[in-house]
C-alpha cells in the first residue's frame, strides 16, 4: 500500500489469521447464509452494543432503509432532508413515496425541526431525519410533531454506530432506525446494515421480508432478498471487538484536527451536542467564505496525495436523476452547506503527522 497517499477513509479489518479461524466452522457446517450461527451471534452482540431491544440484520444499510420504509406501509409524502447521502432519498422514492425536503440547521446540519410542521399535508405519512456526521437530530422535537400528526419516524443513523445520548443508544429513537456497516463506516461487515426498533412485530416482519417474505411454507409478504451472509457476520463479530479502540483512535485524531483548525478565520467546525458520546466517524470542515474556497482546498490536498470528500455534495435534491423535481432554493441552508463542506481523512490507522500535514495545507490555502 502506498503510504504517502492518504485516502479519506480506510476500512478496519481483523488480522487475517483471526478471520480464517472465525470462518473455519463454516466449512464444517456448510451453513453459509440464512440465519446461521455467525448471524445469530452478531445480532445478539449488536443488540448489546447498540443498547436496543430489537434488531434485524441486512445485506447493507440502503436495503435496511428501503425495507424499514416498506414495513411501515407508508403512503404519500415523507419529510426528510436533502443534506444526506443519496441512499436516503432513493429509499423513499423507490418505495413509491414523495420526498418533501426540509431545510437543515446551520450549526449541526441536521433537520431544522422548526420547519417540519409547515411541510405537513394530508398526504404526509412519515418523517425520515438523518443524524449527520454522528450529530443527533433534535429527536424530542421530531417525536412531538410526529405524535401530534400521527406520523412515523424512521431515523437514518448510518453515521451513528455506537453513538449514545445521555446513555441511551441512538438506535432506540423513533419508530425505527437504520445503520450501515459498509466498509467506509466506523463499524463494517464489508457490506451490511441493520434496522433497530422497539417494536418486535416490525423486527419480525423485516426478518421475514428480507427473505422473500417467506415464513415456514407460506409466503406472507411481497419481500425480496436482503440477507447478511455468514462471512459478513464473521467479519462483524471480529470488527465489533475492535470498534471501541478504533473510536478512541479516531477521537485522538479528531482532537488534533480540532486543535489545529479551531478558531481559524473562514473555517467552521461542527458543534456536538452536550451528553452525546460521539463515534468520530467524520471530520467535516465548513469553508464559511466564498464558494470557491472548498474546491480549491480539495484540489490542493489532492495535489499532495490527500483525498478529502465533498460530502454531502451535491444535495440529493440536485442529483441528476432528480433534476427539475425539486428547488434547492427552498432549502437555502442545505444549499449553502453542500457548496462549502469538506470531510477530511479520518480512520484509525491515520497518523498524527498526516493530520498535521493536512492542516498545514488547509491553513496556507485559506490565508
Ligand atoms: C452509508 C449511508 C447509507 C447507505 O448505507 P450502505 O450500507 O452503504 O448501503 C445511507 N444513509 C447514509 C446517511 C449513509 O451515510
């Protein structure tokens, strides 16, 4: 691996021999998918770690969200934000629902709850907020509006593996939450994901739907195939053992970024809410100046072999496949943010000297 190059992220992996040892049993049992022993173990361990009552594993985070939306039989319109990964918007649209975009807060980039109620119509069936970069939405305000109008709340918690708020696991908020275990996330099963919910009926339904809707000899739902296999589960079991130490390493690196960049003119760092135990999944920097600074910094880093990511950019509502359907001027804070945000490299094996090098390039570029 070329060590001079710094990518935006590098997946955590167990030792090679450790993985071989873990999957040995699969050669004996020949049970390699459909609720095998690794799947069952990972499910239990994740419920503990995430502090949730119910959890259904999925082949990836996107399908977890698509199926969660389907399981609640939603109709009509869903209030969400365009400052997210396209997956959120696609999952809504692919369920035949209409995304209605709400603007975000300028300080933490999550949904501006003060604007939700104005967007509710007689067709609204749910709110799908996104916890952005490990920052939690104002879930109390969302719950309050949802209860008042009889709406479901499904949180996209793909960025929030292991995040807790005053000791409560983030996956226990709303009617359901989804997590991503993609290679680029804080915890990975290569590809993978989960839906968490306190509603055991929903978890049971999801476990059935992800296996073609089959239960026993009957097919009760128009399901699909979105199962997590034993090899992915084995990867998860091992990666879960290192996730706390990974987060500690991330915290140290994020602290260094903070120390180097905090207070610099033209740069805004994310504010985290009190009581939140963060997972340091990302280190976003907002270039609070003219629109060209972010792109210049990104190019400058690239010239030095450092890959930062314009994330999230563009707004999902401005993606080519949605062109002409939405007006980004209706979500001005999201539009402003997407044009100025850059997430810097952050992963457990990143070195402090790389963080310093990255910061030096940024500092000289914004001067
Ligand atoms: C990663 C991600 C997803 C999709 O998860 P996959 O596991 O990659 O399918 C959905 N929403 C957000 C906000 C994400 O970051």
